[in-house]
């Protein structure tokens, strides 16, 4: 019966820089305090953003963090080949920083938005599920996890006519996560170096059709890094219809995920479902 107490607070202040020719600047310091079974952790963070124009924002943050082991990590029911670890210690995130730029512009009838962000993170005592020499899986505290990455997003939207439009969104994440003991560092299991998605949606009146593609790069399956799962690409398609019934709005949607029934695994030896169908009805 571990005792867990967490408190925190933040103060946000925006300064108007227009009198001196600058845009708005906002500062947001945050402080979190966690106490678990006599152990106290302080988690300070400072976030800052600057808006040089009405459609552009530059932002950044830097701080430290703290993450407890989940109850699943600590007390997961024993099963063949799997065992929890009640002796896990908490993770300490010694550096967590991000710097990004986002903006929007209109060119003719096309509205374009974009975001680019880079991040770095260093975690001491990261909790990672690893296999022993006898293939017994359990969570362990490793020495240090170092992560760095880049996220890119872009969106385009245009009105083809008074009743129809077209929208495209794409995103890409490139990251490197290295974990281990001492100077021995390998890729964090099941973390792809590259992941992305792209979608196109067309609408006409109350009817909209969307097709999307999800891309997941190859991943190692263990700390040793001797095996990798192959990259895979999934195609999804969805149709949405909006109906007006007096003061009510009904939205009926039909979706097919993994349209071509690709065979893939997120965790080795555990195949994911093939083609999936879903129908939903939203009432507003």
C-alpha cells in the first residue's frame, strides 16, 4: 500500500511587447512536488513563448521530471515468462527540453499551417521491460536513457467551391532513444527511428471522405538489439455523413482501418488484427 502524494502549481504571465516593436511574450514557470514512501522529488519547469506576428509562435520549455513505476510494473499478475518487479525505483528525468516554431499563412485560396519542434530528454533509472537469459520478461531500472528527436507537421486546406473543400495533413517524427548501463547503449526496444502519417480529406456538402496512410519504421525487440521488426505501412479510409434533424445534428461515420489487411506486429510474436471495420453515430 504505497503512499503517493503529488502537488503542483503554475503561474502564467503575458507581456505585450508592441510598444517597443515586439510581439507578445509569455512566461509560465511550473513546480511539481512528489512524495512517495519517504522519497521527495522536485520537478521545476519553465515554458516561454514569443509571438512575433499574429500567425507565428516560437516556443520553448526546459525542466526536470519524475515518474513513478506503474502498478502494472510493480504488481502485474505472474504469468508464464512474465514477472512484475515490486522493487522498482522511480524514474528521474534530469533534462527535458523542447524548442519549436509554428505558423500559418494564406496563399490565394489555400490555408497552410506548419509546426517544427526538436526535443531532448535524459532519464536516469528508466523502467524498461527486458528479458533475462532464461526468457523471463520483467521491468528493470536501467542506468540512463537519452532521447532526441524532431517532429514536423504541415497542413493544407482549400475551398474548391462554395460547398466543397479539400484538406491535407502530414506529419513526420525522427527520433533516437539510446538506453543501457555505463558506456554500453543500444536502441530502446520497440521505438521506431521514423514514424509518420499523411491524410487527404475531401468534403462536399454534408458528405466527407478521408484516406490516410500510417508509416512505422523498423524497431529492435530487445536491449541486445539482435532482432528487428520490419517497417510497415497501413492504409485507412473513412466516410462521414452529417444530417440535420431539427435542432439535432447526427453524424454517421464508417471506417476501415488497415484496408489491405497488412500483417504486422507491434510486439514480437503478437500479431495485430488485420482489416477492421467500425461504424459510429454521434448525436449533437
